[in-house]
């Protein structure tokens, strides 16, 4: 049975410890608190590095239909913005979601 877990970005960063982008840390578009680039891009050499990593250390930075952004455990091709690789693997029985930003509420009358 899967456990659905939500956490803040700070909790996720402390628990799973995202690693510096080993291909282009200076050019990565998502930095940790020390300014090191930690996000991997969705194509080319950076995506290949993600695909070669332990699958239980890969996280997908994604968006939803109303503009919210999230980090979710696992490799996904859907609505992806980028990827992270962490030092600490996640439990494959868990579904983990980190809200990075809230989207706009959909107007049901529209």
C-alpha cells in the first residue's frame, strides 16, 4: 500500500539532500541556499545523467493545469520542468509531493 506524503521544500531538502547538478551547476535554473545549481534539464546530457541515476533518487519538478509547481518522487515525462537527484533515496512505496508554488484557483463559472 502506498503512503501519500506531503512536505515543504525545506523538509525535503533536509531529508533527501538534493545533489549539485554534476553537468552544469553554474547554469542550473534552480539553486539551493548556497547558490549551487541542483536542477537537471529535461534533455540532452543532463536528462541522460538523470536516467542513469538510481531511480529511487530521482525527482521530477512538474507543473499542473493552473500553474502550481511541485516536486514529486520518480521520473516522469508529464508536465516536467526539470529533475533533481538526491543523496538519500525515497521509499518506492511512498508517493511524495512537495509544493513549490500554488497555482491559481480555477474559476468554476468560467
